C-alpha cells in the first residue's frame, strides 16, 4: 500500500486554505511513493469554518473528482503531522487509497448495515458523533456491536459553532443518501472498514491515579456511596488531601480531581501509576455530605472498579510515547537490513516517510483539553507523535470525547495507523 496524500493549511478565507491544500495534495499524488488514485477523503476543519462546511466539501469534491467518498468532522482544533491548529481557521485532508470493496461511508441517512448482500462485512469503523445526541454512549456501543471485532475509533465533534459531520459516498449515490449534500448535524457518521484494511490502534491516557484501585460497594444512580466499604467522600478527602474546613482550597483541588471508572472484571491499573486502556475518566459534579457520597458525571453501580485521579503532564507524555513505541514494534519486522535500519534511525533530509515504516497513513483523535497547551508548547503533542512515528501522513482533530473499542473516553488520545 502506498502512502496516503495529505495536506493542511490555515487562512482567514477558506478558499485560500483549500487552494493550498489542493496544491500540496496534487504534488504528492504525482510522486511515485504516494497513492495516485485515492477514493476516500478524510476531512477535518476547525470550528471557524463550520458555517462554510458544505461549500468546503462541494469545492474539494469538484476539484478531486476521483475521490468519491468523504468523511470527517469539526473540532476546536485539528491535527496533522507535527502541527496543531487551535483557535484559528484551518483544514486538514488525507486521501486514502483503499479497495472499494473494503470500506463503506455511513451516516444517519445511510446507516451502516450488515449482511446487505454487497459482499461487505464491517470489521472496524471510524466514528464521528455529535455529543448532543441523546444516549450517544449507548449508540456507540451499538455501533461497535455491528462490527466483527467490536473495535471503533474516533471522537465527538467539538465546536463553538455548528457541530458538523461530513459523510458522503459514491458522488451522492450511496443507498439512502438521496439528495443529502454530505454535511450532517447530530447522530453518528464515519467509515466502516473490511477485514482487508489492516490497522493498528492504541489509546493513551492522560490522567494519573491518586490512590489505589478500589471497588464500588454501594452506589445509587450517579452517586458513589461506599468504596471498599468506606464512605466515598471520606476516601476522596483523604486521597486528594482536602479539608472542608478550608473551602476555597478544597474547591480548587476538587475541580482538578476526576474519577477513573471501569466495569467489574476489567483492568483499572496498567503499568504502575497509570490507568489501563479500559478506564473512562469522568468529572466530579457534586458532594453529598449527609450521605458521605460523591456524585460523578456517569452512572455507577456496585462492583465497578474506580480510582480518584488528576491530569498529569508527565504521565500523559510517557503514555503517548509508550503507545507510539508499541505501534512501531508491531509494524516493524524484528530483523531489518542494516541499510533500512540506518535509514529509519536517521532523519530524512526531504522529510519523506521511509517505506520501512510500513505506515500508509494515520488518524489521531485527542481530547480538546490536551494538545500543545497541556504538553507545554505549541504543537507539542503532535511533535511527540512525529518524533516516535516519523514523518507519516497524519490528520485528526481535538474532540469533546474520544472513542475507542465500545468506550467513550475523556482526556485521552486515540492513535490509529493504516498498515
């Protein structure tokens, strides 16, 4: 599989940004190491362009007629190889060259089906969702059930304007699409992939446990009442070092304290001092001094495992490096020729990805609360990814919630690479 052409640009006027992107894409498509005839486009825009979403999609579709399928969404920030665009008008595009019988674009008007007689069985899926959709977490779990692996990756659109999604297939001739123009609001959309599309995906956590793993022994709705038989509020105060006699200090600490939750039987703690990949981080939304309870932004029940936690830059950086290393180890052969190993270790003067990387393209979805500002500088998060993976084609967005497997996460990053 050849490299996926990709490009990104920022400009106050979207036609100028689109022109820059198209010029870069066409230049790459003329190079022998890049795919010359891609058919699937992934499009991510910042919310500055949300009102012009349909115009942008129409323009790109007209200028790239060979690309018949499009998917994507909006974020408060978008990502590309080595760069992040926050709070500025920008767009990023990656053109994927995949067998036409190995993917399907789906949306609310053309939902993903199974056994449709078209010789396609969903294996995995890229999901873009609207956070305002009722029961969105349940819809994500249902979508995972429609794939053979149960594995999804993606995120919730994040926008201070319209939370738009892009989804169109076959020049608008996708079954069920009708006259829909390819820009949607609400629900779920994305791309389902067949077994023939090989990929590797990892979740990186951004929070660190304050104490040990505990079991929820009593709960009611979204209220934690007892943990390992102890009042939940007492455990919180002790582990976070909070005294209610100093309310101002207590509130500042409480705002920075979160709860990591996972189902009974699932792993809560991964490596020492870090969460496992199944942990979902939720906010603390209130205290119940009378019942000594702690209210969280999720339904909880007895038997679940949990730990109080807080966001930690060092832990987030180390975990991001870890998942990139795991992906490299999985993709690279155990033994490399000396020339290839030397080329992989040395930076390319032209900035071109080396074929030994075996990565055709990548999608990175990170929490809107992460990015460079959290990691210590402009584009710092994507620079870590580039340092670990090399100059590979990469696009993505900063989301209001991240999707991996059947889970809806917070404060995480989801990195998926196409082999």
